[in-house]
C-alpha cells in the first residue's frame, strides 16, 4: 500500500518509541497513522507491555479481523487470552491454529496448558503431541513427567525427567521432580542428592530445605537435618511446628540443651499446644535430670488431654525419679493404680510398688540395727 512520506515518518517514529520501551507514546503515534489495520498488532503489543490487556485484546481482534491469515499474531492473541483467564476463547484460537498447522509443537503445548486450566482431561494428549513432535521440548516433558508423578506412576515420571535432563541437565523443574519422586519412593539417599543439586544451582525455598531436612532425618544425619530445617525456618520464622521439629532433631542428636530450647519456644508460639509436645519436652527434661520441670510439663500435657493414660504413666515414672522419699514414690504409684486399675501398665506398677516396699523395709531394718 502506498504511504506518504509523512505517514512513513509517523510509523517509523512510533516504531522507534516502541523499540526503546516508550510504549504509551508509541500508542499515541500509532493512532496518528492513517491505515490502522496495519498497526493494530503493534498497538496490541504496546498495550500488553504496559499491562492494559483489555485494550490489547481489542486491538489484536481488530488486526485479526483485517488480517485473518497472520498465524503469528493469532498465536500471541491466544496466549494473551489464556494469560487473562479467557481459557475457553483461547482454546478456540489454538484449535484453529492446529487446524492449519497440526505439526507445530508449541500450538499443542499451549493448547495443553489452556485445557489443563479448564480441567479438561484431554490436556495430556496435547503435551504428548508436543513431545512427539519435539523430543527436546523441556516444558512439555516436565508437564508429562509431573502428570505421571501425580498419577503415582513413578517410573514413567522418572523416565521422562531423565529424557529432559539429557538435553538440559540444569532444568530446575525436572531436577525438583526427580527429587520429589525419589522422596515419594522413600529413597531418601537419592532424593537428598537431587535436592542438594537444586540448592547448588541457586534454588532456595522453604519446601526444598524442609524436604531435604526430612531426607537427612531418615538417613540418621541429624546435624544436616537440623541445618536444613533451620534454613527452612528463615522463610517462616514463627512456624511453631518447624521449631518443634528442630527440637526433636536435637534430641535425636543427644543435644538436650538445644532440644529443650526449641521445644519450649515452639510451645510458647502454639495457640493450642498438644499433649504430645509437652510430653516430648518432659522426655528432654528427664534426659537432663530436670525431673521437677518434667513433672510440670507432664501436668500441662495431662491438662491438654486428660484421657492419655500414657502421659499419666510417664508422670508417675518421673515422680519415681524425682522424689527422694520412698513413701511419696509408693503413694504416686498407688494413686495411679487406684485411678487406672485395669490399664496395661498394671503389672509394672505392682512390681515397682513391691520393689519400693522391699527397699523401704531394707532401709528401716538397717536403721534399727
């Protein structure tokens, strides 16, 4: 189409504004161009750049109406529809594009994304088609591997992840998927290797450090388990559960001082602390021979859950350790026996009462002598 020199100058100036990122000014000058059907696409892209998606869609539609065979602009238009949650409209455009070119892997991939958002179960077919057309399509490979992982088909998930990693060994999504896959299979040693690789590549998140912490816990490497859980805690410093777990890891590592510190801190943060947490604190305190504090913790545990006989039994055992007076220790056991006559600890209780009475008899005999 013939253009006057002035119109060519307007178009060139608008293009230069767009090229340098001055999108709003570019739009103003595109509007001065006398043949708008030639610049609707450029205006659409400018509107996308400044985040005015409604105007971008309007201009894409105007351009496509005038230029129905421009597949590239239709593709960009469909992606914008999908990004703005107009998934039904986007799927129609992607299907139209596939009718023209069924061998384009990205058309299949983008349609797969759109159908997935629509909860249309056929989405996986298009990810597979994208992979069949391009076996190095990293995004399609990840989607297929993730699909199989979610379906519990762990070996297929791993197979696809390995295919992707052969052509791009630092694909963070596939590395994460492999780590999760090994974790789900309880292969914690291999899972740890892949989580560590994520970290080595600069990834750091609460999820990664938390999962790696669990891996090291199951591998009995409590120092590394603590280290990773503390890194996870940085993302959510008031996470009472995480703080409590760190306390239990310190206990497993025989560091009772830090175990007590973290468990107490967790209990202070919990709105509704449970008997299990107080009972664990009591175990930690008993390990340090802080039996009086352990008794106080167990009483709190019982208050939280009066039905837990196991906590009552732990309390009487702690009193046995703490009380110097034999009569007080015997009374603690007899009180337990009166309240829980038929509990599973009865045999132990009777035997311990007998031992203490015999101990008392021997001491009294020694005094009389």
